[in-house]
């Protein structure tokens, strides 16, 4: 009877990075690549539909980060996750402690083979519950140890601006860019808002809408809006729409039910 292959999905917004993993993984007959995704939206749908045992997941992707992808899934049915990224030394340390693997770009075949060996060992020796628990533990630790941004460095018009994150009032997505609002000033940064959200301290900043992150210290009040929705009013009078799903989270951060 043929041995069942390990169903695998590769998720990365960089085509070359996906091709690299596909090539390395293709040399091992124990794996079956059942999908490739170029963004978080595709990743969530693919995981829900295909139910892979293993995913190679890029951390930083436009709009929806690797963390967002995991947040969107049922925590009791997570596949085994191998994070792939070019950043975050704290994350590397966290994963090393728990021996869940984490590929730091660029990586060579020897490093990849080590990852594959760990994946096989886990899948062959641990139950699904044990794998889910380990993945969730790692995810929480990764977030707890995250090196949150303290300042931005913005290059514009031949000048370099150093901006403390605490000075930012709110952030607004503009395609592949994010506009930082600081008082009457605004600066454009080339970064997806989903990636930026993961790098900001969640105790200070909250994503209140698909395209908006707000500094909690700048909130003055909430205005009721149509269909039981709210608008966030900042101290300078700026009014921002807040999605329903974010209302509960804002209440938790402010210590009051909304």
C-alpha cells in the first residue's frame, strides 16, 4: 500500500520564493504540493478548501500578513506551519526554543533539508492535538517577543525624517503604501498595512478598519453611525469609520464593553 503523501501549500507573495520552495520540496517524494498562493486571501481559501497538513507561510505579505492568515483559521484545525521570512531575530529565537522551524531567507538546501526532517518527525510522531497546541504556543510567544517598532525612518524629497511611533495619530492604507498622519503632517511609506500592523504594539495601536490603524491615545470619543456602526473621533477632530468586528476588540483594550 502506497504511503500517503504530506499535503503541502506554499504561500509567498514573491514568485521566486515560491519557486525556490517548490524546487527543493519537489525532490522529496513524501510531499505533495497541492497549492501555491501569492497573497493572504488566496492562502485562507486554499487552506479552508484543501486542508493541507503543512504550509510554508511567508510572514510579510501585502494586505494580509502570515499572522492574519492564521488568525482567520480555526485554531483547532491549524496545519503545521513553517514560517518563511527575511526578518525578525526574536521570532527565530522563539522557534528555536520550541524546535518548530522557521526559514530565514535566503536559505540553502542543507537548511531546508533540516526543516523537512523536522516536519516529518513531527507528523510521524505527534497527534493532531499536539501539533495544534505547539503551533498556537509558538504563535503567542512570537507575538509576545515581537520587536515592535519604536520609530519610522522616512526618506522624502532629499530629506530623512525620524518619526516616533508614539507621535503618529493614525495610519491609512493607500494601495501598496501607508500614509502616516502626525498632526498636520503626513508621510507616505511603502509598506502594506497588514505587515505594518504586525510590527506595531497592539497595546497602543488598533486596526479599526481594513484600511485604518489608530493610535489609541488619540481617540476622543465614538459616534454612533448607521446600522449600529461607529465612527472614531480623534482629539484633532478627525473622524474614522470603525468596522463592527473591531468594536469588541477596542472595548477590550479600553477596559469597557462597547
